C-alpha cells in the first residue's frame, strides 16, 4: 500500500484522451478553412443544384440501345469479375492463413492481398485500360483484383478463427493435406465464405457501373458521355436504371445465399 | 501379453527449454487391453498421449510402433503411421458442420484420395462399415444429423466410431470422459472397452477419475511430475500409491 504511487487511487479523465479530441477538432477547423468549406458557399450552391435537378426531370431515354448494351455489359463485368476473383482468392486466402501455413507461404500471400487492396477499383481500371486497352476486359480485370483483395483477406481471417481441435482430429486420422482442408477447414468457414462472395458480387455490380468512366466498359461510359453532352434527362434515366439493377442484384445475392445456406439464414458464428 | 503394440523409450518433452514436461518416460503397451494413465493436472499425461501420434513433437526418445520409430518418421511416413492410430478427444473434436456419417468417414481420409473424399465417393465397404459401427455405438438412424445437433454423449460415440473406422492398431484416448456426466462417462468407457476388447485393439487412455480407471483398466500407470511413479494392476492402487501420485492426503478422506 505504502509503495504505490500517490496517483494510484485517483479517478480522473485520461489527459491524453482529451488532447486527442482537441487535436481532432483543431484539424477539422483547419481543413474547413483551407478548403473554403463554408455555409455561404453551400447556400449559393443549392441554387445551382435546383437548376440541375430541374433539367434532369422528366427522365428521358435518349439512346435505348446504348443504355441496354451498357447495362448488360456492366452485369457481365460484375459476374465475370466476381467469379474470377473468388476462384483466385480461395487458394490465396488459404495460403495467407497463419494458423495453417508456414510463414514462407503466408507472408507473400498476405503481401499480394495487401497490394490488391491498396488501390480503388477506378485507379486499377486506369492501369488496366493502359495495359490491355479500352473495353470490358480492363473492367473485369480491375474488379477481379479488388475481389481478390477483399475476399482473400476476409477468407484468411475466417480461417484464422476456426477451431483447431476439429483440424487436429482430422490430422490425427492421417488425412492428406487437401483432405485436411476440405474436411477440417472448409466446413467451418463455408457459410461465411458464401456471405463474403455474395457481398462482393453486390459490390462488383455497383463498381461495374463506374469503371466505364475511365473507359473500362459498362454503363459508366454511356453515363459519362451523357454528362458531357449536358443530356441531364438521359443521365437521370441511366441513374434510375442503375438503381433498378442494384436492387435486382440484392435480390440475386439473397437468392444465392438461400441456395447455399439453408433458408438463407446467415448462421451465427 | 504377447509382443507389445507400442514401446516408448526415454521419451523427453519440453515445451520451453529447460522446463521438461516429460522426463525419460519408458513404457511398453501390450498388444491388447486397456492401459489407463492417471495423475494430477499438468503432469504431462496429455502430452505423453499426443507425443505418440506426434500431435505434439517429442524432444527426444524413441517410440516404436509396427516396427518403426515414430519420432524419426518424415511427413509422409507419419501420415501413414497415423492411419493406424485412432484417437478419441476430451472435447470430441468432431467437425461440427458435417453430418455424423461424414464425421465417421473422416476416419477413412487417410485411405481415400482427396478428390474422391471431396466428392464423397468412398468405397462401399467403408460406407457399410460406417453404418454397422453406428449401430454398434447406438446411434442408428442419426447418420444424416449434423454433428453440432448431438448431445455430449452422442458426440463422443461418434468420436469413438470415427477412430474405429480407421481400423486402428492402437487407440489413444485423451480424457474421453472428462466433459461428460458420471453416468455417460461409464457408458462411454464401457463402449470403448467392449469395442476394443472385441477387436483386440490396445487402448492407452488418460483419465482424471481414479475409480473409473480402476473399473475399466487392466493396467494403471500413475504419473507425477513428468515421470512414471506407479505401473501395475488396478488392485495395487492403494492409498499410499495415490498419495505418491497426487501428493497430500486431505483429499483422500
């Protein structure tokens, strides 16, 4: 009792916490002033916004062919990129799981996943457009890269959380490594994996409408062109169609979950 | 007892350098019968059992099984040896999300190619054996239940059936009854005893419950501080010996 420092029985707020909050507030104020982020500018901008919205209404489908082919291409990009990404991320995610793999396998796999995750799909799409040319191929590749990063990381984390007792029991039977994975590991992560995969399909569907802006195929190209021509009523029609497609995608993802996980319930972990 | 099924010589294990858990264990396990290992917690009973199939790597020593030194085997050799050693776990260690039948067939994974195992294409003989074993352990009709829907006693029955599916030449059991109630514990030990005596499989089992060990084992090994302090029949396990194994005496009253 006597040796304890006098402050041991004090109950006070941690001064570091207070300092951190203060620093955040100061930085927000500084950033606002630098970027001219003020109420007056917002109010003057509202006027502009109202005129823009007025020109969007009523929506008008000016080029039905471009709209339909764009939407179809976006859907194709999303599905192909998801399939490719999921297929490639399975072995990479497995290799990255530190509880099953030695360091010489997991570190390169983790580095690859980190690399895939470090850029936004649009930046990757720009790189692929430069590499393989304009069109859907660039879009598919760029979204596949993003999918590998996302699913690979979550898959590896899911494997790192499994019960090793079940793996140990399968190992004790003398099972070869691939059977150890298919019986001891995969059943434990399957439902979560389906969850990641359908979420990624959903997210790829949204991203596939955007990579077209940089020329990587899909509805984004049509949308961007309509903006540049000031065809705001066509822009509005395209946006409504994208909303419809995303909603259909949600339904599709829920259906996929339902097929793989009985009654579509995501199981508790 | 004829030739021994397993012979352990001078087995050492230290998890951290300079802190041995097992110190020079030498032990012969006969070709039949149940050998129970008792001793206080932390004395290395579990480590000893796990060193046999190298779920824990021994530090030094020799473990001879079927004419080979298990300690020296490479990955492939170890895998082939493990096929002949069944194991039953304290917490059953079933694959929770697989069906009872799939868990039983896990016992055949060492004999079936990964591709066929993935497609669930097992030889018909294995499947027939699995169904008859399910009858034997009293779980007929539960083949398609998921393992996580079973009770503790039922799970351990699946665990035993999985180990027996391997047609093992030795059965290791690491505290097989410690997660079960007293009545179920007796039933599980009776099941292990009857199956293994019926198939002439020698059993090496860790136990906490001295009375249960006395009731089912042919031979009792008492361990304390990483060494063997008693080796003999259940009848010789008197108060003096128990005092030596567990230390103290207040608990014996």
